[in-house]
C-alpha cells in the first residue's frame, strides 16, 4: 500500500477510470454483437457500433488501430453474411 498521499489518490482515480473503461469496452462488445445479429451493414445497429468504437478511440480507451481493426472486421463479417 502506498504511503504518499498523492499516490493514494492516484490509486483511487485509476480504479475509477478502469471501471469506466471496462463499461465502455463492454458496451462496444454488446453493440458489435447486436450489429452482427442484425446482419445488415447499413442498419442503425451497425452505425451505433461504429460510432461507439470511434468514441472509445477518441477518448483513449481503445487505441486507434484497435478501433480501426474492430470496425474493419465487423464490416467484413457483415459483408460476408450479406452476400
């Protein structure tokens, strides 16, 4: 356990941020699953999933290349199921 007051505070704020980040990543996974279940590349579910991935990348929760890879794989799966 930390002895320095500022480090104790950092532990608390890091825990809050980790919890927030976990919720965002869980929401991204849920939206991607919903989009895949819908199966339509131009549906609202797909747009919502991509928007959530972009927002997570913009806030630094997800690396921009990870976000790009997730969007690419999502669209690739949707295109394959569409045809």
